């Protein structure tokens, strides 16, 4: 791996840790100030805005794939056409969610508006990622969390207790998000993007649609696995927000936020695992040795991370956030599932290089259907919603173990060109 690439990765991982630390700190502050009756709705809003990106149907994967398939550097014209098509696509997603939200709940219309306001950052991210400005992917989350925090602080400082409800805080944050456009303009200037002038000149709508649909077609197979995983995590939140108490949703959202933070070391390691596995695959024609190396390293990271997660969750529930009665329980179960799933993520690129990704995608689709049935069963028989936390942790654990076993099976296959 080149020195330049290593520096980029190290820089990105550091920024990712710093970003995660800030987001987790904001989440804990919001949880403490708002309490379990209000925090869940704001946390769901922050989560769902980013979740709406799953509606891009693989166009981002297609753009990145086409960029690296071509021997020549992506032209400014191609970047411009993608920017127009992708931006239009994201706005269409926002409009659809807004209209659906008019019927199923205000939190979805609020999320659609915030998604629209952050669309410029989402639109530029794939182009800048190809240019190795990886940190841009962190900006939408940072902007959303910081503006929500600023909105809460402003409302509290003026002493308007009646405005401390989630809807008021979210609406006030809309006024703050456009301030981030100042940074957007400096980012465009810093990265030297010249294609904005070309976008003004316009292009044939037919050409834009054709090229954009080709990108969706190229990226859709790889996108299916990500879609299934995203929907698996969304189903619980949807049912909890719609049909169960705000307290359970709050504990679930905060517990999952803690789990994501605890697994950050492994997921950051997975960022370079793909490269390491790919190099071993090219060099040795098999990935048997690298399998054990990745499994050992990830497990050694996961064990202390999980222990630390349990300690933090216990302290939070018993000393800092007494109102969150099921926080420790939710964190234990979800944390175990997240750790096993994250460990499998450091190994599963083996399956990709062996062109067997379809098996893992199918497995995730099966768990998606099972999760939907589980949520429906809990609702129909009026069972405890805490059961959903156990089931999700179980799904992630079982899938992780299956992924590890299947990756091991693939790693023993000797590749011959």
C-alpha cells in the first residue's frame, strides 16, 4: 500500500473517531436534557434523515465502480451529469417521503425537509470520495447533530420550556443548517471542482437520465446487501416509533448509538481490511491465511470494546440517565450482535473477491423477512417491545456467525486465473 494511501486512511480514521465522539457526546446530552419521553423522537429524526439515502438504488456504487473500471480519469462532463442526476434523484426521494409522511407521521415530513436542506452535501460526497476527500461523508451527520444541539441550547437559554418539545427543536434547526453552506462553498473552492460552470450550461435530459440509469444498473447488485442491512435496522425503529412507547424507543436508539461507538474501532479497521484481503488474494491466489489474521485481530479489538460498552451502559443507566430503565439491557443484547457482525465485516470481503456475495445478500434478505414477521408478531400478540431488542441482537449474531463460517469456506478455495 502506498504511503499516500496510508496517510489518507489514517487521517480519515482519526476524523471518523473525532466525529463519532462528538456525535455520541451530543446524543448523551440530548438524552439527559430531554429524557426518555422526548429523546427517542429526536434520535429517530437524526437517524432517518441519513437512512433516506438508501433510496439511491445503488447509483453511488455504480458511479464509484465505473470510475475505477475505466482506465482514464473520470471526465468533468461525467461528474457534472452524475451530479445533476443524483441531486434530482435525492430531491425526488425527499418529495416522496414528505408526501408519505403526511399520512403516516409528522416525523417523516420533518426528516424530508432536513434531508432536502443537506442534499448539497450528499450530492457532492460520491464525487469527492473518488477524489479521496473521504471526510466529506462525515459532514451531514455532524451538521445535523450540531444544529440540533445548537437549537436546543438556544431554546433553553431563552427559557421557553414549552418549546423544548422535539418538533420545535427540529424546526429551529432548519434555520441553522443553511449556515453550513458557507463551509460548502469553501469546500468546493478547496477541492477545485470546476464542473459547476458546466452544470449551468445544461445538458440533454435524455442523456442525463440514460447515464444515470446505467449507473443504477451497474451498482444495484452491490447495493442490495446494504439495502437489506439498512432495512433490518430500520424495521425495529419504525415499529417502535409508530406502535410502542416513547421510552422504549429512546432506550433502543441510545443503546444502539452506544453500540455503534463501541464497534467503531472494528469498523475503522474494516476500512483497510478490504485492501489487505485484496492484496493477499492477488499475491497468493487464496485468502486462507489472511482469514485467520483478520479474525484474530478483530476479536482482540471486540472483547475489550464490548467489556467497555457494558461498563459505560451500566454507569449511564444507574448514575447519569436514571430514567432509561432498559438502557443496560438493550445495550448488552444489541452490543453483542453488533460486535459479532462487525467482526464478520472484517472477513466478508473474502466472499466478494470470490464472487459469492449473493449468498450473504440472500441470508440478509431472509433475516429482513424474519424481522418483519417478528415485529408483526410482537405487535399482534401485544408482547413486550423489549423482545424486539433481543431478536435484533440475535439476528445480527446469527448472521455474523454464518458470514464468518461462509467466508472461511470461501477462503479455502484456491483461485487460479
